C-alpha cells in the first residue's frame, strides 16, 4: 500500500498527471494493492487517478482527517483541556489546521461523514483511510493529553465511571507524578501508579475510540472499506486509541511505526515530548527504537483480526525525515518478519527517493 499526500484542502501539491506518472514508476518497483490519497477538494485528481488505478485492479482510498485539520471544510467544535482551554497548536510540520476538535460532539462526527458524502462520494473511492483519530499528544505539553474536557466529554467520562473533577483535582495536587508509571511491558503497556490516572486513560480510550467507531460504521454502511492510521501501541493510550475497540470497526490498521520521524506520530519524537512534558514523572524506561522494538509493537497486534499494514516512512526530508536506504531496508525487513498483511509505504511516495522502494 502507498500513500500520496496532496497537502491542504484547497491547493493540491501535484497534478493527476504527475501522480499517475509516479505510480507508473513505483508500481514497477513494488507491488501496489491500494493507494491512500488525500485530502484535497479537487475531485478531478481522484477521478483521473481512480480510472488509472481501477484499470490495474488497484483500490483507491480517501485519506480523511477526522478530529483535526478540518478547519475551513467543517464547522467543528474544538477540543479543550480539563480547564476548558484549547490546547496549544502544533505548527512545525503542518499548517494552522493541526488543531484538534472534540471527539464526542455528535455534530463533529456527523460533519466528517457529511464531508465524505458531499465532497468525495462521486470520486470513485473504494474506501476511506481515517487519520487524526485521536486527541492531541504531548507535542504541546500535557494539555491536549488531559482532554477533551468539554461538557459533552465530561458526561461521557462520567458514563465510564470517571469523574473529571476528581481527575483535575488529582492532577493539580500531584503534578507530573499523576503520570508516573509502575513500568512498561509489551503485554500490558504502561501501568499508571495512580488509579485515577489509570481509569482516566482507560475511559479516554473508550470515549475517543467509540466515536471513531461511529465514523467508521457510517462509512462501512456506504459500502466503503475503512483503514485507520494509529499511533504505535505503546503511545496509543495517551491519545485515546483503544486498539481493541478500533480493531472491530476497521478493515485494517496502519500503526505508524516511525522510528526516524522527527514530527508528530514519530515514536522517538513523541516519547521525547512525553518525557520533556513530565520531567518529574517516574517509571518511564529508556527505549531503544531499534527493529526489535518495532517487532515488539507488532506482536501486540497479533490478537486483532483486522488487517495489519504497519506504516514505514520512506519519504525524505532534511529536517523531519533524514532517512537512508539502509534505514528503509531494515525497517521493511523487520516488519515483514512479523505476522503482517502488508506494509504502508508512508507517507508520501511523491517525495521519496526511488531507492526507498524496496520489496
Ligand atoms: Zn469534548
């Protein structure tokens, strides 16, 4: 599977001709089963690329952001932290739109599905690939991780047995120690020392992931295949991604097993942000983000029945993705050693050196 990032909503970075020419080149180097492309509003690109792909029995999936980057196309309510403030925005690798919206507001969920219906349903897509199906991570401190705290979310937390006032009071009195963990294991992930934190993150996984499930189910009802872009399993609980819930609403998972990426979702990058945000929290081990770690993350997914297509970075960028041929090769070899259905060559084949397209 390959990804093509078209940039923002209104001015696609490439023409259909450029994309088709690239796909022609890449398909001679690696087999392509599906193409994930988005999220420009330029329908002609999808129609032309779709015609090319369908003539070659390749499926085309719309890359659709759900709880961020919908500014300008949906009038969605923003996410807030437990104090009712909007978390800071992350602006290094994306535009101003990388602002998260509330995962519970029913109108937010309806708007995203309506966006598909109005903008994309006549473009020839075989499926939808859901991205930004989470809250903000530690890239802007703890604020986004402790959310969403809007009245609708507070009610949903209450239904999960979690009183947000108690969580707030506990964090205010404990500070970083609220996040301290007993340790980490591949089987159980991080176990929080504080039972309030433990139940908050468990409930957060239910709140966010059940909303993602609602979006996925609506799209399935339209006859579409549904894929999901996920944080690596060890980070997923902090952003509300409950793999077990999501697995029963997805056709396939793409865990972003990015070892080199110096931007959101990069495993090392996100973990450094976590440690920086919580200098006084204890129990967080030092991880080596090597291929053994990568394999350990895939083992966690063995029990889920949906398709598994780990995402490996192959595009190059001096600042955020300075990767080598060796890096790409060793990552691909490692994931193919595991029980996977394929690989996603992430996240933009238009900007990848051809030497990165190795089988
Ligand atoms: Zn909310």
